[in-house]
DNA sequence: TATTGTTATACTCTATAACTATA
DNA sequence: TATAGTTATAGAGTATAACAATA
């Protein structure tokens, strides 16, 4: 049948909008999902006033104290020029600090302040909770691992 | 052992950078993969001078000729205010046109021009080729379906 | 009153070039 | 010469408010 669920006569019934030409594209679905997840992250972290990029910087410094700006920036795919304002913002909030490393006076070694350590502790806990909810939505750790593996394949 | 693959004595050897604190986050992996796929799309479609958003608009108009601006924009998550410049660009290139619909003189009905139809034909072919390569990277149609299903679960 | 398209505007993110101080 | 950080700037993409025309 051509018009199985019609609610008006076929002649006057408006054709339903068909989004499949873009919805079935992997890249499009990827983008929509990513935007949604980031929006949820932003909402969730509003109380910390922390954007995804800011969280990722703090998490990387926490795991790699003393790293150079360029190292953190490159690991996150952020241009070093754009990283300056980002780290300035975190520094102004008293979360991070630049220290002069022994070997190379051109570079800045990045560290969390004591206040930053405490802040990251809470942020990491919130992120772990958010991550757990994502895993639950996917249907468990196995599905999560599958997704991560598929994303890796796609990114190669 | 604490330092299994050391190439210098442990005392002076620099600790390897550890990106796992962000790399293991679903949303982060999602974003990096999406950016990579979009970059590949942009490179692939450079000869058509077509960005992802522009392609998605053309594809939706092709599948839903006569749609209102707001319908296309909403389907793609684009604010109608921002859609104006986008559709103006496509119209100036002679690919789409606004026609006055019978019922409602406030709205514009969007159509492809004959030139636009030809252009979309080529763009769809290029997209199909790109999509096939993505599916191949994932390991086949079954893996592709798995990925799409997981993304849907995550987006709910 | 509400909706459609539009303009203006601002804010974020990203990209490039050029400068400085060090190496 | 090359590298690390910085500044300035320009371009996308996105968000909101307000307006005219029409419903």
C-alpha cells in the first residue's frame, strides 16, 4: 500500500518530511550525538562553570603535572595560540599555575594549585558519574568498549 | 617492574605523557572522531566547495522539495536566523531557489534548480563513496549498524 | 497573537601570521 | 635557525532580540 497510515485522503495529505538522506549518514549521526553529549556535559558542569575543553585541560595537568603548555595543547588538538586564553582563565580562577622549569626558560611548566587539586577531585567525580550514565545508556561496559573500538576504527 | 621499556636510567628518564584521563572518556573520543570525519569530508568535498552543513541542506531539499526554510533548518538543528545566510549562499551559486507557495505567503518553498539537481547528483555519489569507505573502516555493514545503534542509545 | 523570514549583534571556537625570548 | 609562549586578527559556527509581513 502506498499510504498505509493516512489520516486524510491521499490527494490532500501532506507528504511526511523525510530526513533519512542525512540521518543515515555516519558522520551526521556522529555529530548530532556528540553535540548532545557535550550539551549534557555543559549543563552538568554548569555548577562548576567548566566547559569540556577546560575540564580536559585540568584533567591532563592533574595526570601530567609539570607538562609544558604545548604538550597539553597538542594532546587536546588545541593550537598553542588559542591555549593561552584558556590557561589564563584557569589561572585567574586560581586553579592552575605556571612555574619556570629548571632546564628550559622558554617554556612554562603547568601545575594545579592546592585549590585546583580539590576542584579537579570534585570535577573528576562528577565526570565519573556522567560517564557511568553514558555507559548505562549504552547497555553496559561491553557495549561501551564496542563503541570506543568502533570510533577508533573510524578515526584511523 | 616500574619502568619496563626505559631507554635511559630511571632517575633521569622523563615520564611518558599519559592522555588516558581524557582519551577514555566517551564524549571526548566521540568529539575527536567526529572532527576527523568532518575534516575528511571537507577535504573530499573541496572540489565541490561544499561544507557538511551545505551538503546536508541540499540533500534534504532534494529529498523534500518545497519544504519551508524553517522545516529544513529545524531538521538540521540550525537556527532559522542562521539558515538565511546559508541558503543565500546556495541560491547565489544557482543551486537552490525560493518559490512562493500557494497557501502561505509568509514562507518560502525551497527547491533545487536544474543545475542544483545535477550538482546534488554528483555530491550524493561522492557522499556514497565516502560512506562506503567509512563502513569498510568499521569492518562492514554489521559493524556500521552497531555503531549507529550505539550512537542512538547514547543520544537518548 | 503567533509564525516566517530577516537583520543585527555578540560570543565561542578555530586558524594564521608575526613578534619576543630563549635555545 | 628553531622552539615556546604570546598577541592580534580573521573566519566559521552559534545564540538571542527585534522587526516586517502575513496568518
